[in-house]
C-alpha cells in the first residue's frame, strides 16, 4: 500500500504537471474516439425509427415531429463529436507568420476519400498549394494568409468539388474544415471559365429527401427547383423521383423536377367517385370517409343544384378540393355557401347541421350571394349584431368565424 504522505502527494503532482498535457490529450482522443461510434449508431437508429413512424402515422403526425426533433439533436451531437475527434486526432500543420493552416477530413457519401488531391486556388484558378489525403481521408496544409482562395478536390485526375466563393484566412489561423461530398455538396467539372454560371454541374440525388430539403440541396449547388408533382407512394411526403436523374451533367441554374409521394393515398382513392355527385351528397360522403373539405371553386354549370365536376387532393394532401358547377344565378351560388358552412367546423360550432338550416340562417341575415357573404364577413361587430339580431353586448365571434371560413374556402373560377 502506498503511503500518501506529503512528499508522495507532491511527487504525484509534479508528475502530472510534467506529463499533463499529453495525458489529457491522449485521454481526450480516446474518449472522443469511443463516443463517435455510439453517436453514429444512435443517429442511424433514430433515422430508421423516423422512417417507420412516417410510414405508419404520416409525416405530419405529432409522433413524427417528435422523432424528427430527436433525430436533429442526435445528428448535431454526432457532428460535434466527429469534429472534436478530427481536430484532436487529425494531422496538424504549423503555419508560418504569413500563412494560415487548415486540416480536416474528406468523405464521399460517408466513406473516407483516400489519395484525393486537395488544391488551393486563387480567384483566377491558379494553383497555390497542393496536398493529398491519407487512408482515413484526412488532410493538412498551409495556405497564403489574407488572400481569397478556393478549395478544389480531385480524385483520379477528375474534379469532385470546387468552392464557388473565395474565402480569406488571417495569418496564424489554425482551423478545421471537413468536406462531405454527397447529396448536398456541389460536384462540378471545372471549365476554362471563371463564371460559376457556366460551370457544368452533376445533378445530386435528392430521392428520399423532403421537398424542402431537396430544394435546399439544389439551391446550394446553383440549381433550381422545377415542377413538383405528386403520386401515390409508400413514402408519403418524400421525393420518389426526379428529372434530370442523379449524376447527369447539366448547366448551372437549370430546374430539377420532383415527384413527391402523396401524403394520404387512401384519400386519393376515396375521392375518386365524388365526381358527378351533388355537392351536398359529396360532402356527406367526405364526412363518412373522414376527408376534410379544403376548398371549393365555383364555375358556371347547367344545373341549378351544385354538382361536383372534379375532386382532387389539396396541395397539402390533407383534405380535398372540389370544382363545382352551378347555374349562374345568385340563389344557386348561395347553396354552395350553405353546403360549405355545414361542412366546416366553424359552421357546426354555431349549430348549422344541415344545408337547409344554413340556407335559412343566411337568408335571415339577408346574405343572398357570394358577394354578400364576403361583405358580411368584413363588417364591424355592431353591424354584424344587427344583421344576425344579436343583443347589443352579444358575442359575434361564432358567426364571424363561420362567415370567414366559408369565404376562405370558396373561390370563383
């Protein structure tokens, strides 16, 4: 047993003081290296669970949102751990008084890029510095300080990536910069032109991303979001196809068309037989099938009774849009308003349970056309009280919300 007297304690303290930095650094590298695989495993597990939740409950469900927030936090933690490990374990370059130094790791779709050239170019694309990556994809080099430079990555003589905007680093600067070449990084074929708009780009793979994430990836490359369409899919809310395809070489600035999986495939099938039904009957069927009404477009038809000419999913995928044809007189148009009031939660909240009751409620308020409906929705409280025979201090919130709900859902073709 060691006797912890004053001399022994002082000796231990001196030993730690002399070797402390190396001991601390070694412990830091080892600890971070052990955390990194665990962080990656947690992120992968959360990503798989999010995909299952979206498929089971929909991408807009509370469970999917909660799982998405968890994944975002775990992914951020993984990046932090990876950055710490790279900074501690990666090679380091000591810059001179007129230089800066950068080190980091280069991966392609998550795989380290071995023996890749790392070039530092000036604004005119003249080569200033060059190095290569090791087996773990790491690099380290010094570069001219206080001068705008571009990084270019090459493998097998072919350019994989090039910065589009020069960046300057101050003298004595030591920094970390990782390159992750994949879905969200520019992959360009350098030309003799210095104008980025004339560079040839390779279209990224955005299949499997959400529409917003795909748009951000395209924008980061200098490409644009083209036409977006929907089709039934086992992956609702995610991109299921794209044109041009991933890997095709295109001019900068072109649009990439996307096909996004339908959010509610069952609703797509369920609204297929609403065409040709009267509006009232179609709305009853929608209630039975739990399909909310999003909007109605009124166009001139041959029947005085409103008839559904077309039914389709709304842009959000949650609910249906109906094109309704009706004879062009005001009385026929107000039948559409009555039907929409009954179908809306706001109309139901004030006791409108049938189209007949809603029509009588509108008639008593002297609302006989769609124009009257819009005008009434914008009236002040006092005027609304008179219109609906409400006491001087009575609440007009319910009637106003019902009128606004109807006007917001109805448009004329």
